C-alpha cells in the first residue's frame, strides 16, 4: 500500500466534481494592463490596472490571477474615491489533494468499475481523515482507500467555498461613488527573477573582443502575466529578512580591476539602472526566456596572466598563473554601457576558426568606464613559485611612545602607571620565480596581498622591478617573461608583523 499524497494522486487520477459551475473565464486572465518591475534579487513589483464596476458604498471585490507568491502585506489599491476596508488572499488552490483534504467530515461518492465486466458500483462514504491515507466510513464499516489496481473515482457534491481555481485577492472596498473606473492593484511578489549572461568572443590576433549580452528572465511561479510591460532593475532594494543576501544571488569573482566613473545612457530609479525589454511580452508560468540587451564588436581587449600571493605565502612547487581577458566598459574604446551582474562566458577561435569555450566567471554590477579582467582558468605553461628567502627582526632605535593607563585596584585609589616598551619590526624578503613554457613572451601580473597587516604602514625598501600600489593591502608587479624563459622578482617588505 502507498500512503500520503502519492497515494491520493494515484487513486484519484480522474476525480470527478459534481454540481460544479464551470469557470466562466476559461483560460482567459482577469488581469488588466500589467506592468512588472523585476529587481535582480528576486523581488518584483506588479502593477495591474483593471476596469471595475463599483457600487456606491461598501462592496467586496475579487481580483483573480494575482501572483501565486504575492506578499499580501504589500498590496496597494489606487483609484478615485476608493478605500480598502479589508483584504484577504485566498491561496488554497483547487486540486485533487486539496479536495479530499477539505472533504474531511463530508460525504462523497465512490465509483468503482469492475475491470472484468465493466459494471460500475456506487457507494456513499464519509471522509473521516486524510493522514498518510484516506480513511472512510461506508455504512457500518471503516475502510482505507487504497491503490489496489482497481479503477476508483471520487465524486464530490460541490467545491468547498475556500478553494479557488486561481490565486485570488479579495478586497472589501468603500467607494464614495458608483460606476466603472480603472483601479491600479500594486503588490510585491517573489517567483520572478532575472540575470545577465554574456558571451564574449576573443580574437587573439587582433586583440579585440565581441560581446553579446542577454537577459534571462525566469518566472518560477504558477501565474501567467499576459502582454506585460516588463522593466528590469540592476539593483537590490533593501528588504531585511524578506530577501536573501546578495552574496547568494550573484557571483562576483573579483573581475573588476578599476571601477568606472562614467554615467550610462539609461533610465534610472534612485541609484539603480533600468533595462526595459523594449516591447510587451507574455511571461508564462514556469517559463524562462532570453532577450538581447547588448551587442558590441571589435572592442580592444588583451589576454593577461595573474598570480596573487597571500601574506607569508610560500610554495614548494610552482603554481599556475590564472588566465584572464581584460577589456573596458568605457564609452570610448569599450563596451559603452553599465553592466548588470551576471556570468561572462569566453570563447576563442581554434586553428580551424571555430569558436571554442575556454572558461567563465562572474561580474558584479559594473559602472560604465570600468576596467575588467575575466578569469577563465589556470594557465598550463605559466607558473609562479613564491618563496620566503629571509625573515629577520629589526629593533627600532627609538622606544615606543610611553603609554599611560589609569588602573584601579580593589579598595585603593586609582593610580597612574607608566609602561615603556620597545617596538619590533620585521623585514621579509620574498622571491617569485616565474617560468614561461610558451613560444611567445608573456607578462604576468604578480600581486602580493595581506600588506595591510592591521596597521596599514607596510613599506617596500627594495624591489627588483618597480611595483604599483593598488591599495593598502595589495601591490602588483607587471613581470615580463621571455618565451621559453624565466624571470625572478625579488621584493623586501618592512612590517610590524
């Protein structure tokens, strides 16, 4: 015997409903003129303008076909001379499981068919319980409805009043005047989301990149939105516990090398950029669709090699440098747009001219004018071996500034004590050996991290190549390595730790 919902579904594949009025709308939607604003954190604002005929005074109005994941506390109804007295969201939808569960205590008809003769037998039964199976009282006996291979149908006398064929919002209104007028129903909902996906084709011979940007729109709910005006927002309005943290939604992987300072030619809401679809579209239930929003060719780009070492990081074996593709989103010489967070997939043509996938990585919301480097994987032929050559203590010639502390001992007056201490400094000499097995020369960006060390006063007294201080925590050296050759970078750091 099978129990629970699986058993009910197996037993009631063709459940019949007696005396049920047909749905007058059929497959038609009760929605009006729908506009949807979808944010990149999975929250959407639905604005539905419907024409309603209202009597004067208090009346109850039903709004079918609202989102199945509506947040009822966010509902707002706007229109002339109308106020909300009470609202209810009926989300208990009509289904075979819901019917049998709501029928507890009620009487139904069991219709059994003899598979040998085709004869039908009808019995009236009272539904006692639906707990891991359906328990019935038939006459003077108690029976468990089970799946024994015999055709069984359950006929219900009516539909329970609290079951709905579609998600419905019921609102009690107080209208100061009667007549037909447009009312705008606005609410926040889950289930609607979008992300950006990018396809980048790198031309190594020309050092250019072609970029195609796609918006992937997903409706994970059960509600269809017909002919909707859809606009996407690259931003995440704060919402406390209602919304998951953004780190779980987008995959930013340090692709931003330098943030831009240019304003994109796009509409805005507050500090968020807008990406309208440009045409009305039907967002079907459980559907995913893609729309192009960016198509740029021949943008200057280059392949770079990157290696980042943590503070006091050393390795007995050489480690692969990362391969990345660098380009700009600037108006002049770049992509010329602000880029919403998403995944960039990089392709390179092979010897036959066919595009081949070589890797992907994520970007965060990126302003126009930024410099990006999309990491695609580890380089096969370019290795870096970081080593600690020497680490020695340097004693300062000056005593640390006297520190005064006011202390209190139990039962005594507070007193001032003087503490004098010497400060120790450390000099760490690092060696980075970069090897290149490629038949052409490369440049490897070697980054040393962890330089902040809490105090933020790390010094570099000597380096075999001039470095670039990107931040208090990072310094980078652009190290040229000859074809089939080796370059050694040596750097000394003076720190308090």
